[in-house]
C-alpha cells in the first residue's frame, strides 16, 4: 500500500487496484464495552466453578446476582468464549465446512502411559479490559502440558501450530477434543491422521468428557489468572509462561503421588526435570 502522506494515486484508485473496499481502509476495530467485558468475566467465573452449567443456569445465576441479561446473550457469549457450544446460532456454533465428527473413544478407558491419550481444548483468559484465548494439549497420564499457545482470537492457525509443535515432541495413540470448528476442520483432522493418531471427540454439550483438561483450566484460573488481573496481553503471556513452567516442573500432584507432571511424563526422578520442554507463550 502506498504511504498515504506521499501517495501519487488517490486512495480510491489504490483501493480499486487492490480489489479492496475503500470503507475498509478506514475501519478501526471497536473495543468491547466495559459491560461486555465484565459480563464475560463473570460468565467465565461461574462456568469455571460449575462446568456442568449450561447457558440457562448461568443466566439464572446472573439474574440472582442482579445482572439483567437474557439467555440468548449468555449463550452467544459462551460460544464466543469457547465454552460448551450448547445453543444453536450463527458463526461460532457452526462447524467449519461441516467438518467430520469422530466418536468418543474413551468411555471406560484409562490412560496407561505417557502419550497414550492427549486432550486439546481452548479456554477464555480474562484481561482487565478485554480477553485472550489459551489452547493447550495435555497428556492425560502425567498431566503434563505438552504444548500451548495464547492468542487474541481463535484462528485455526493458532490451534494447528500448537498441535504441530506437540507432534514434533511425541505422538499420542489417541487425541481427544470437543466438536468445535477448530477440531473438526479438515486441516486439523488430516494432521492427526497423517501421524496415525486416533481421533476422539466429546459428545455434544459434554464438557466433562475432557475432564482432565477442564481440571487444568480450573487450576490455571484459580492459581494464576484470577489472582493477577492482567492489564495487557504482554502481562498475560509473561504470567502464564511462568505459571505453566511451574505447573509442569514444580507443582506436585496428589494424584501423581506428589510427583510433578514433568517427572512422570519423562520418567525422571523427583526434582530432575532436565528433559522438560520449556513452555513459552512469547
């Protein structure tokens, strides 16, 4: 695009040559209102505490708190926040190109070793005046976060890059997700199939099918996000990078007999995490 201050062609001509709408060149995104931010943050808190709540129950809880909002708005916000897609509506509730749905493979199945089962999911990360999205791949046996990424939108590329980095480290037998558009898209499913990974998907509206990842989100939010009140994306990246390194390499889990995820994932002795892959969200 020619520098507007030094241009030799009128902006209308430039737009025509580039096949762009003139009005689009002047468009500046409108930031979300303080009311929308506050409402989404509260929805996130309620859902994190009660992941089995659907939009009707969350709307009812908001009404009990004196917040006037209708069910349709709560449902739309939940979709935009990557929570359980339980209300049919435009855009985010539609699977990309009517992508393939795979059956849930994990009924009565327990992870028996590292890289037996991975879970991938996206969650809403609140900032003081906006929000971001965190995608993570969790090894169900060790609770180790294999790969993760933070972004300001839920573009397909941010999920693909996260999975590609994970597959460069190891290959699971099964990878489980929900039925969101990012996970039913052809590029994503073909990536897993090319690596001979069996694809499992939660039943629609069944967030608890991905229970270990849901527990990860609750841990991250209660121990990090809700305590920090990030002002900027940079603060969120720095805070979550530090926390996820702590989670993988230092935080002991009772269910792991007080080992860390890295120790179990890499088969190391207590305190020896030299093989752990560093987490970075920068």
